[in-house]
C-alpha cells in the first residue's frame, strides 16, 4: 500500500558528492521517521542516517560530518546529501519509511525502497 521510489545513485570519484531522493506514495496517514540504510557486498545492512517527523536526526559515526539527511513530510520525501565520498561508502542504499496508514485502523507500516547503487571509485 506504500511505495517508495529512490533516485540519485551513481558512480563518483572519491571526494565527490551525490544526492539521493526517496519519494513515498500510497495510503499514508502520517510518517514517524524516514531513514537511509546501506549494504555493501558481503556485509550486513546498516543504518546510515535517520530523521524523525519532528526533525531529530541521527547518523552513523562513519558518515558524520559528511552526509546530511533531510525530509519533507508534506511531499513524503527524504533526501540524503552525501559529500566527501569515500571508497568505503560504496554500497546499495535503501530508504526506509515508517508511519501510519490512512483508514479507521491507522495500522503501522514499514516500507523499503528498491535500492540504488552508489559506487565511489577512481
């Protein structure tokens, strides 16, 4: 009932920048939090950054000072600005949104994007 569409991945040289976007659509009543995760080959998926509906943010230590997460609840969109990219940032990046579905029951939902590849290489 909730679909997420990601965009903005690609290949960039070390030190470069990319901006990821994730737009949600569907039967959404409200959003609690939006976040970005990543999974590198042979590694587990890890949280990169998260933002709540109140604007509170948190970041993985590995990206602090380089990545910035922002969200637009009205547009149901979350962004991840990635600067000073490193080779070790190479991974598939997934957005994640949770909240409540519209309707009488207001059921909780968690949705994942399809993933977008970010490759940092010279």
